[in-house]
């Protein structure tokens, strides 16, 4: 069995409660997961939340492994979902702190310069966007919170590069128009 097939089989077994399979997924993907968690934290959260890269990684992994359908879509899709789950972990942690300070997210979302805004507001905007453009919201999440490139997103979602570029352009425009 190829490593991709083994990974997907282990994801499926982990979803069924196989602890050993869960550990194999964690061990095989730790480096990539750590990079995604670190990228999410470095998007303006570091120093603003009391979570380390390892905290984000562990929380997101615990939430994600075992979800239905993740294992059926494969390795790239799993990493894309992990990026969104990192965002969810950070936003949930922020909400629990009940702080409404602005965080500078380092992104080209509103232009070439980093823009400061409330992470809960961004999360709300992404949720609203997902109501009418779920794929665009997913692409935006992967760009903003996981620092993924268009080719990486295309691979994760099994879509063409041109589709991802169009989705990002639409999502970015929508977010710019709705950002207050």
C-alpha cells in the first residue's frame, strides 16, 4: 500500500476510534501540522493568545481527527481542514478571553499593508461568506490562517489553480466590501 493510501486508511481507522491509527496519523504528519499551526499563530496571534504552537496543534488535531468525511477526501484535504480547525481553535480561545483588542493579521486581505481587526469579526465575516460561497470561505481561511499558496490550496481541495485564484479574488473582494 502506498503511503498516501496508508495515511487515508489510518484516517478512516482513527475516525472509527482506533487509537493506534490516530497515533500513526499524528506521527506521520506532525511536521506538516506543526508548520500549519505555527503559520496560523504567526498571522498576528502570537503574544495575543496564551497558546503555543503545540497547544494549537494538539487542540486542532483532537478536534479534527475522527470527523466524518475527512478521511474519505484524502491527505491534502485533511491538511486543508486542519488549517481551518487551527483558525477555529484560535478564535474560540480568543472568545473565551472576552477580549476585543485588535490583532494585526499579516495578510493582503485589505491591501498590501497588514490590517488590524478583531479576530472575532473576521471569523464572523468568514462564516457569513461561507453561507453563500463555502468554497471561497475555505480558500480565504487557508490563505489567511494557514499561509497556504494557491497551488497548495488547489492540491488540498483537488481543484484547478485557476478555480482557486478566482475563488480567492471573489472572497477577497467580498471580505473587503463587508469589512467595517
